[in-house]
C-alpha cells in the first residue's frame, strides 16, 4: 500500500463521508442509479469527468482500456498504485463495504 498526499486524502475521506455521493458498484460512475464507487469519488475530487459508461473520459483509447471501469489512470489515482486500487475496488464491490468503512480504511492505511 502506498501513501497519498494528505490534503487529497482528507478531501476524499470527507467526500466519502459527506452523504453527497450515492454508492454504486462495478463502475466508477453508474449512469442508471447515479452512484459512484469509492475510486469514482476520488476521481471527481480531482476534477475528473466520467462518461455515460462510468469510465473516465479520455481521448486516448489505450488509457480507457487500461482504466476500464474499475481503476483510475495515474493522473486521477492520487498516487495509488494498481494493487491499492484493486484492494479498494474489492472493498467497494466484492465485500460491499460502505463509504464510511472505506473512509476509515483510507484514513488508517493511506
């Protein structure tokens, strides 16, 4: 696990706990229920725009393919490596941790 910039980390934690973002699964942003996964919330905190498919908008197809619907490109990852993003994705999607539980984990581990 890697450490995040403290200012961004606190902004992300506050957003996860704010109640402003509805939680969703399997995509950074789910158009149908207007929900976000925890990584989608992180991307939005950095000014990312999500497309209707729940992926980061990009003019580079290879970036989109790499990012898929679960992981963030480096520019929006906040310093998180692939393994850390994968762990957070599993917490959000597989383990169905709520945003507050994820925020608690981020606070202690990143």
